């Protein structure tokens, strides 16, 4: 197929359907049109960038710096204009109105007008997550149905085939946080209800995408044992020993030891201290900023990040932010609640989408930063430090920050 065919045949479908979770593809009138970009990687990168920041005004300079930071164009803005022209032409294949209106330019900014032209799977994903997170305890069954839908939609992550641009890392991580949260909620609920066949089914689906997600293996092995499939459970444990030893080395010993307890304890998830920590963890339902969770979930996420680094060699960063007194000791005052709440607000408003933070002690927060750039990590902590000093002009009270690579 090529771009030069009669568009009248596809006018009867109003929306371009864009699939971003798992394998990227474009659908229109029940046909796959991803082929439009198969010979132009730069156009595909630009299209994915517009999809990610849909309905936002984007400066030309920011688009160029984000997508091609190492390229030396003689006239970057002219190059971008040419690419946008070609992208509009590609999208005109659906109809001329879409091609001319979907990307607009005003006052030095481009805008991808997704509303009215596109149905994007990630919007349904976010909406389902926010509804589930905002549900009350009385609506738990309805919330679980939404979490199950989120698991089914995930299919391997947001733009999983795309290289790890620094601008893409926090968005990928944000959707991965939502997915992990839904996995925990669903597996905990199904186990409580003794729906072990369903636990096995969902666990096998989750393991395809997150082999190092310990919580799913606990539920999977426990459910196999409950169903009288101890041999299958032991085979799975042996398989994990080989995979974890190969990829994680010494880090695998603690994990395998805990998993092995499933065969010897009556209530394995409770004895491992997972149920109370994961069942009730709370994530912010808004997807525009960082994620706050309890410390049990933070430690789980931290392990996943450590395993990811050991597999890929791509560093991200984490650290501690501690409220200290004039002697640089962790603050012990009983009147800290207002200062702690102030720091919480600063973290929620000054970290970015995809970052994670959790209150670790009465005077300390742990933070995971979704960036591959050490300069951003340092600047993020410096910004928090400056905001804290302005907001808390209290004699003898400051914060101490520690930053580490995974």
C-alpha cells in the first residue's frame, strides 16, 4: 500500500485509534496503518512525541532538544517544519481535515490536537486507574474490575519499542507504577477470595512483563499449592532460581528463601509481611505529578528498579531527604508534623511525573527519581532544598539530602 489511494473509502470512521501500550500501531476503519511510518524513523519519533504530549503547546526548541539533542542541524527550526509538513501529509491519508487540523502552530509552539480526532488507549488506561484509586471500600469489587482491565491493557508498557529518551522515562515509569499497583490490588483481592485459578491466570500474564516482580511469584506459588499443584509450584521455583541466579547473582538468595517459605508456612503472604504493606498502599490518583506510596510499596519498587539496572545497565537514582536540627541529626521534636507536611507538599509539587516518594520515618522521606540524567537528579534535590528553606524559616531546622544511583 502507499499514500496515494482514494481516501473516500475510509471516511466512515471518525477517529484514528492509537495503541501505545505494548506494540505501537495505528488503526483506522478496522485496518492497521502503522506501515505509514515504516520507512521514516524520525517521523515516527516525532509522532510518538506529539502523542505523549498531546493537547499541549510545545516550543520548537524543546521538541528538537528532546528528540535529537546530539544532532547538528544547520537550521533546526526549518528541519522541524519540514518534518511536521511530512507528518501532516502522512495523517492526511485518513482525510484532509485531519491532516490540516491535527497539528497546529502558534507563537512558536506546535500542538497535537488529539481531542476530536484520536482515540488513544493510554487515556482509557489513566481514566480506569483514577476511577479505581478514587473508589471507596464499598466499591472494591468495581475497583478490582477496573484494575483487571488495566492489567489486560498494559501489554508490555508505554512505547515499549522506543529507545529510552530522557523525556520518556518518567512517563513510562508513571504508567508502570499504575500497572504494578493494579497487579497488587488484583492479586491480593483474588487471594483473599480464594479464587486461586484466577490468581494463577493473572500471575502468568503479569510474569510475562515483570519476571522480577516478587509479589506476583508469592501469589502464584501459593495458589498452585492451594490448588494441589505442588509439583508445578516447585518447578516454577526451580526455574526462578536459575533465572534470578543468572541475572541477579547474590541478590537472588533472599528472594528465593522467601519464596521457598510458601511450601512450609500456612499463610505465606502474611508471614512474609507483604499483605499489610501492599494491600493498603496508596498512590496519588492524579497522573500529572509524582507518585506517593507507603514505604512497603516503595521498597518493592526499589527492588524492581535495582533488578532493571542489573539487566540493562541504565542507571536511575534514589535518595533520602531528612529533616535535621542544627547538629545535623535527624530531628526528634514532637512538633514536627507541620514541617513534615510542608516537605510532603514540596515533594508533591516539585518532583515530576514518574518520580516516587514515601515517608520513611517521622522525619525522613525516600525518593526514587525517574531519570537517567545525574544532572537532573542533583537539580531536583537542590530545588527541594531551596523550596524547603524558603517555606520553613525555622531556626535550627533544615534538610539533609543523600543521592545514590541504583
